[in-house]
């Protein structure tokens, strides 16, 4: 869609220089697009300042606009000048793909190696596609003045990008599920076929994951016994430090163990404590004071959470207990 829109724009602005669209540096968007998609899947906070990844594209777009608007430059611009744009875009794309494949302890690389050991036809399809892309680049060097060769390269490049985007996304999604323990050991061997050492590493990783979860549970028991949840200034960051759990793992862990998110889990502990106090005959504080004693910052949130948990207001609950 973006390419077609660009062709229409160039056709409108530069009627005699339609080949200019071949110099649009869209290839410089492909690598960052894959990186940011996978980074979003992993909730990688280091990619928040993502604008830096688009600087090469913005610079290339600026050069394109300069060429397109300066008649003195445009007069000497030929279709073969697009070759440098294609070469740099492909090099830029391969750089990003290499980084994505070999980062995070080479998990993606090990996965691909496992597929190669299994003689998966999918890997050979991608390999053939990229070999064809490189071959086209060499053909363009020889036939650089023929616009149809450049058009074929642009289309093949986009096809390679889109297919690799889908594949790397699926691989990363599966690896994340393995790391979080959502995939059992019997299935990990299928995910890393033929790579025995990597299977052992992943089995060990699953074992370590279970040990960490047991550690989290023990610390959580201490957290509940000491009623740390009554702290009105408690937030997710303080909770993570006390339990020793990474921020990204809090929600999946609580969801798995208790079926609740962080706020719902803490509020449930607080209203349960409030219910115990309301049931106690020696309760000396008022119901409104109790909301702050239980760690709530407002009376409204206390009433809302209590009513959600018990189906009645704290005052009604207290009267039932006295009756």
C-alpha cells in the first residue's frame, strides 16, 4: 500500500521520472520493523527510544526529496543510481536480521539450527529466497540501466522481508513460551530438533524456572504472613524488590498461581484482612479508618474492592458478623 501510494505521488510530481520510486529507501524500514515487533512481543523496554532506528530511513528520504526537487540534480539522475540505495538497504536489513538471530544467548539461532538438523523444507525456502535476492543484486550490477531488474529486486526484497518477519515473530513467540514454562519438556525437543545440547540447555532452563517460581512462592508466603501488603505506598516496583521477581514476570506469575493481576491480587489480600478485622469483636477503628489501615489510599477504592470480593459493603459485612 505504501509503495503504491508512493508510485502515485511520484507519477503526479515527476511525470517523466517514474523510475525515481525505485530509489525510495523503504528497505531501511524493514530491519527496524522486525526488531520493534519482536521487542514489543518481549516487552523490551530498551526499544522505547525507537526513533534512532529510523534515522537511516529519514536521512535517505531527505536525500530522495532533494534529488526529486532539484532539477539540476534530477537531470543527471539515472535509474542505475538506485543501485547504491538497494545495496545499502540490503546490507542494513541483513545487519538487523543477524542481530535479531544471534542476540539473547543465540536462542533464535539455535532454533534455526535445529530446523536445519531436521532438514526442514521451510529453512531451505527462506535460504533460496535470500540467495535469489543476492543473485538479483549481482545481475543489477551488470544490467544497472534496466528498470525492470530494479523493480524485480524491490518486489523480491519486500517478499523476503514480509516472510522473514512472520517467521521470526513465530519463532520468538515460541521461545518466550518455552522460557516462561508454558511449553512442556516433551515439546521442547520438537522445538529444538536434533540439537541435543540445546535441548539440555532448555531442560535446564525450565528446571531453573521452576526453582525460581518455588523461591517466589516462599517469599510470597513471607510477604503475606508479615502483612507487607498493608503498606499504602506499596507498588509493583516495591513488590518486585521484596519478592525478588523481575517486573516482566510479575503478571504472568500471579496470573498462573492466583488467576489475578498485581492490583487485583493485592486488593484481595487487603479486603480479606479487612474482613477479619470486621469479624473481630475487638475492632476499635471505624470502617472508614479501616480502609487506610488495610493499605487503600481512598475510601472509594476500598469499598469497591470489598464489594467486588464479598458482594456487600464493609458495614453490611460487619453487621452480619455481629448478628
